[in-house]
């Protein structure tokens, strides 16, 4: 069985936030999950490693990043876009 990008992203975010996947509402902002700036950076690194992608994210200026971290769904969509570009 192939795991979808969405499921893998949810799993990684849940691990970093020390939550169960079932506790995550995809509409939630990441900060509502209890992810601090270090947790966010660790999540970005885990996503890069899991999907063999490079995420354009600046932890010092996340609001100026082209990688949307406004919600869990935004992260899922951004990762799906990067994965699709890598495989194109």
C-alpha cells in the first residue's frame, strides 16, 4: 500500500508536535499544535528528508518564506507541489 503525501505530512507533523494524527485538524495553524520555532524547523527538516525535496523556508523570517505554513493543509499542499515538481 502506498502512503499518500498527505498522510506522510500529517504523520511527520504529528510526530514533531507529539500528538496523534487523529488529534490534528488539517485547518489548524501549526502554532495551535504546540510547535515552537525549533519544532517547526525540525518538521521542515523531516519533510525535506522524507520527500527528498528542498523547502524554501527561512526560520528567521517565516513570514517572508515562499513556503506556506499558515495551516496544516497549506503545508500539505506546498509539499505536494514540491514533490510534483521534483518528479516532473
